[in-house]
C-alpha cells in the first residue's frame, strides 16, 4: 500500500510535539488525524478506523497503556508507543500489552517513519499484527522470548542480542531446517534497522554465531549452505507459556 | 594483644564482665572463709591440748618411761609424764601456739613455768608408735602414722615433771574449699545462664535490626516492616526504625516520580524540536542541530540514570558478559567507529544488562571521543570478571585521574563545548560498577619511553 492511503491516528497531549509531528508525517504522505487525549482518541476511532496508532504513554486522564490495551483487545490495531522513558521495563510493559513497537522521545522523525512502515508491513503480512508474537521458541535447549527479546542458553543464562540479530534469529527459527538465501533473509529481517543491512547479512550471521555456537569457527546450529544461504539445523518448538 | 581475644558483642562482653565480677567476689569470700576455718581449727587444737594438760593430772596413768616397754598398756593412751622436755634435737618450737596455749592455761588458773609446743610426724613419735603397736582400735582411728601431730609439754610451777599432751594435727580445711567451688560453679550456671537468656532477648532483635539496616536500600522490596520484639527499649528502637524506613522509602518514591516528570517534561519539547528541525533546508545545519539535541538527550539520560542508579527497578539476571560486550561493540562498529573487540571469554554473571551496557557504552564513547579508538576485552582474573577499554589518547594527568569519576569533571585539556557531554559519563560508569558490587579503575598506559600512550578503563566485577 502506498503511504498516501495510510491513515495514522496520533494521540499525544503535548500540542508542541503533536502538531509539528502531524505536519511532518503529512509531508511524508500519511493521512494524519490528531487526538489530545484518550477520550478524544476513542471518539475519533468511532468516526474512522486508522491503519495505525501513534500513542503517547504519559497522558493526563486515561494513559496510553490503558488505551492500548483496549485497542489491541477490541480492534486489533497496530500501535506504536511514543515514550519519554527508555528503560527496559517500559518496553516490556508496552510490548506485552500488545503494542507493536515503540520509539523513545526525542526520536529521529525518519526513524519513526521507518518503523511505521515496518509495523504496517508486518501487520499486512500477518493479516493482523500480533498473531503469534507471544509464542516462545525453543531449540537445542535454547529459549527465545520474542516479546522481551530475551534469549537464554541451555543453562538459563541470558545472552544479549541486538535487534538485528533478534530479527535474523526469528527468521531462521520460523523456517527451521530450510535453506534461506541471503536475499530472502535480508527481506524478512529488514525492519527498523534497515540501514544496518546495507552491510552484509553474513556479518550479522557471524555475530549471531559468536553468541550461540559452541565454536563459532565450526558452526553446528546455523550452517552455511553452499550455493549461498544459511540454515538452522535444529528442531524448533513453539509454545505459549502459561505463566512467565 | 589481649584486646583481640575479648568478645566484641554485647552478649559476650556482658557475660564476661559478670563472670569476672562473680569470680572476684567468690575469691574474696573463699579467702575469708578459709581464714576463719583455719582459726577455728587452730583454736580447737589449742583447746584440746589445754584440756589434756589441765584435766589429766587427775587421772592416773601408770606409764613410766622405764616400764613402758614391758607393760601391757590397755588404757587410753593420752598423756605422758616425763622428766625431760619433749623437744627433740632438730625440732623447733611453735611460738605462736605456745602463746595461745599459755593464754588458755593461764585463764584456767594454771601456773605454768615452762611450756613447749612442737609438731612432728606421727611416725617419729615413739610414745604414739609404741601405743599403736600395742593395738586398740581407738588409737588406730585417731592416729594416722603418715600424718603429723602436735606435742605440747608443760611444767607446772614448782614441779619438775613434764606433762606431755598430744593431738593429731588437723588437716587443712579442704572440704570447705570444695564446697565453695561447687557453690561458685552453681552460681555461674544460674547467673550466667539466666543472663544469657535475658540478653538474648535484647540482642536477637538487635541483630535482626542490624541485618535489616544493612540490607535496606530504600527499595520497597515487599518485605513487611520488622515485628517489634524484645524488651521495651528494643521494641521502641525497632518501631522508630520502621517509621524511618517508611519515610525514606516515601522520599525515594517521590524522587522517582519527580525524575520521571522531569524526564517527560524535558524530553517532549526536545522531541518537538527534533521534529521541527526536519524543516531546516540546510543539510549541514540540520545535522548540527540534531547532534546538539542528541547531546542534550544523552546528558539528560546520564543525569536521570545517575539519580536512579542506587535504586534500580530491574532485577539481576544471569547474563553472558561476552555477548553483552559484543553487542555494544557491534553498535559502534555499525556506526563506523574504530572499535576492536580483543580477547573475550565466556563469563556468565548476574547483572542488570541495561545498566552495564550503559556503563560500557559510556566508557567506549569516552575512548572514542578522547582517544579516537577503543579496544575492548573481557577476561576472567582470579575471582573477578575484568572488562578493559583502552584508547590511544593523551590519557589523564596523574594528579587528576582520581577526580575523573566525580560528577561534572572533565579532563582539563579537553574542556571545550565541542567535545560535548556533561562529564557524568565516568561518574555513571563507576556508579554502575558499584551497583554490581564491582569497581571502575582508570589508569594511564605508558609506552616504552615512559610517555603516556593511552587511557585504560577497567570494570572489575566479582564472580
């Protein structure tokens, strides 16, 4: 879909940010409507359902988290949080209640646009956003919680991975024991860190290998396939944890 | 020296002082009672000798020195009459007893012309040994050949015969000693035991309070306030402590809310500004503005983090340090910076990854800003994980290096706005290292000619 047909609802109580941001997004070709609080956002939703909502967390009255919960439960709308806090807790809370992404204020406007497109692309592919992002992955004793982006090794030790590595790993985990060529990986992984992938996928693969392989020079888990591609040589189980 | 062996706790010191006081009191009492007992025994002895000497002349004893050997003497062996003084050669007289005996005899109206008191071993007293040889259960019960006896000889005025009385020397009052020692032991058990139980009622709540205060970091960790226990004084202390804990927690909560508000109120206008500069046409100008906003944001984050570092909200999680470091290095590498990941080992530690990543980022950022390159390594040394970040910059003058981790300090040589940063980066890195129970050490790296060739920052974390 082209950006001109994309309808964005921008919810933020700070007019000083909301108005220039709406202008900027309009110039980028989005159809932007504004709401200054949660109540106005709800009534705007009754008039017209947008394709995506940009939502400030800290607002007087009903806050962004509460509104997001309602949006995700009732309408399955993609949500990107705008937050002033950058701590991990906020991200987890935001993503667990069903937001698709978040940006930390002050954000780079171009980055916001990149993320809007990325979320819409994912939402479009999956029909709705958040289809099975909650299900954990398990492979060779390793464990990946996609909400928290938390990878743990067979001993339960957290192994920090970057966003690019996370997306690459999810792409491989979603297609276990299948050869994935570089272009396909690049296409699947290209998200908000698109610029990172100007560098080769191979670079990210070797970074990931350093973290998950016993010996990164003799990779067993992520194998190189002659003819240009990579394959995850492991059985992958997915499950939704009852409690975490 | 002695101080080292003295107990330090209230319980130990109280018990020791009570035990010492009791020991002194019992020792004095023991000495006094021992002396009194000895005097009583001495008086008994003197009186017995006096009684024999005064009473006996009225009872006839047919004992003569020359006849004694061949006569069957069955009567009670009691007193001897002799022409000679009972003092044998080499024996010394006991003047003190003589004086005491003399007094007693005098008070009985006996005119004494000569008086001799000596003590000797029973086995060397011919008179008693002869009597013993002749038998008689009474004698054997009274005289122990291995013991000693006291011999008193008296010559009345106007007589030329000696009257010689004998009495076994009484044993030292050992039985009283045993008694008083037993008594002391029982007192010890009762008093010290009772005191121990009583003191424990005070010291147990105190120890619990100490542990609580040591652990207290102002975090409402869900632990209920301490139950007041022990005597009234201790209870009041615990109640007061609980109130203080609640006040501190309240203040800290307030601080967190305030910091959140400051962060929000400053970052929203910054975000607005960041959006607005997109309409600046001059590309170079816009990049400068964006960089300035980024600097402000970074400083603001450092300030907010520094204010929160003592009270982190996220839990410790066992984390692969090498992967954490690699992800920071990769970030900088992707930005085209000159970072190199050197030797790394797999080290898993319980850390707060968000915080530690921030500390490493600050140190790498510093290295790149002042030293143009950063070499990072992770090694396991003894019982520490050591993260080293080295640059190739001018280092820090030795006299300033210690102050570098204090807030708002920057190297004098680089104090210009262009380098940016509020000077909180190192302070925050140190605070984060300390949050994890570790340290941050800065040191200059010297080349072969002794000149400074770079700065080394080491985060040491306990394994």
